[in-house]
């Protein structure tokens, strides 16, 4: 059966553990897998990207495959061809499909018709590939994920939601601090086999207090339809700076999915300082996505190793 990766919760807790472990192996030996030898992977971008495009394209190459990077306006999709027909045709040519889009309904419609794995490379609600890289980075630094306290400070967006879901599944205790009206949904349900927890706050100091990891993201996401000036004003108290890191646990470090806006959600001192693992985190996108492609493409019967 074709497996997809839209929210990340398609994985069981043991599968997530194994995927993070495999990512670490692939990081140690980047050219050790030929899982995509002779295969192509299509990557459709309806929104801009630096890290996702780079890491998928380079990662597919390292696995022996070929990446086809397609902007949506390169495709007949932009002239009214249906998602159904696009999925049917792509399935005849490539071993997997990555999609960066707005509405999550686009992804759900594609998986209805695709006979190849569909991977969410960011949607309005989720960014699960980012969360995989975040977990690898935390495990590298702390040696474990179980019981690690992570505080996300900022807009309750796609990145926050994926961290809550996949972090909870992996055993993190996740605190999310956002202003009223920008918080994650109060009834967001963690997967049934989640080993961690999710707690929502409005006070960034309360969330950050005693945390092992502080995490933030841009204040204004791509495609956000609210007034950016108003959002920036609301989020002004939700910044990771040295003072907030001082409130966290000893040895705490900052993460940021990037792109960053130094002076807004994070200070330049933290972004380029010693108390962050942000640049390792950006690199880790490649390693986790290679492990994910191995898992999904292998499960779909296209394992050519
Ligand atoms: N973190 C992330 O997804 O970055 P890009 O938007 O550059 O791909
Ligand atoms: N929340 C951000 C993440 C960018 C990687 C956005 O959706 O624009």
C-alpha cells in the first residue's frame, strides 16, 4: 500500500524512532544508500523555498536518484489541469512526489489519485519534514528525545503544529506560547501512541521557564492573510533573546526553522551565537528527508537497492 507523509502522524512512534536513527546513520555516511538509483522524484513548489528545495534536491542526488524541481506555473496545473490528472501522470514517471502548497486539501486530493508516496514539503497547517530535522537536531545535542522540554515561542503556525504532533509522538514535552487568537487549536490531538505532551500558554516566560530547547519561527508566514504590521505588534513580546534563554534550563539552546528575521522573532546575538543549533538544524533537513524517502519509496515497492 502506498504510504504518504502529510502530517507526519502517518508514522507510528517506533517508526519515528527508527527514522531518526536511520537519519543519523545517513548523516554519518551520506553516500551509503542507493535507495533511489534510477528513480526520479518530482518536487512541486507553489511557494518559495531555500532549505527545502536544496535539501530535497541534494538528498535525492545522494540516494542515486534524480530530482525534478517544478514550480507550479511550469505545470499545466496552472492552466486548469486537475490535481487528479496531475497525480495520475506523475505516478507513471516518478517514484515519489514532494509538494509545497497552501491549502492542505491540495495534498489530500493528490493522495486520492497518486500511486506514489506524496510528501508534504510545507502547507498552511503542517511542516512535518521540518519537525523531523528538529528532532534529529535535539537528539544529537541531548542524546535523547524522551522527556526533553521544548518551548515554542511565537505564532501558532504550521511549524508549531508539526513540532507539537511529531515532538509529542517522539516523547518531547512541548509548550507553545502564542498571543490570544494566534495559538494552536486547544483541541489539537496528539497521536494515540504519543509519549510526550502538549501544553498551550500565552506567556512566553512561563513556557520558556526550565525548557531545554527554545524554538521560534517567522512572525508572518507565507500566504498569511492578516495585516502583517498588526501581527508583528502582537508578537513583539514573543522573541527569543539571551534573557529568555537565561530563563530556560542550564545548557538550553535555540532552534529556528529559518528563514529568520533577526530583531523580530530572534535576536542576531542568539541566531549567530553559541546557544543555538540552528545551522545544524538546517543541514539536518537533508539527512531526515533521505531516510523518509528510503522508507516511503521502499515501502511502495520501488526499492532498487
Ligand atoms: N525551513 C524551511 O522550510 O525553509 P525554506 O522555506 O527555505 O524551504
Ligand atoms: N511558518 C513559515 C515557515 C517557513 C519555513 C511559513 O509557512 O512561511
